[in-house]
């Protein structure tokens, strides 16, 4: 999972941790992208 913040910063998470932090990332207006494998 890739989270792109409005500042331009990109964060990479495994799905488990993305789920854990999704509420805060959404609050920060991050764009969440699921990367397929």
C-alpha cells in the first residue's frame, strides 16, 4: 500500500499496517493506492 500525502511525501506500508493506520492517513487527506503483486 502506498500513501501519498498532500505534501508530496510517499509512505509504503504492508496491508496489515495500512489497515492499522488508514483512519489517520485519511484524516491527513492521503491518497491510498493498493499495489498489486
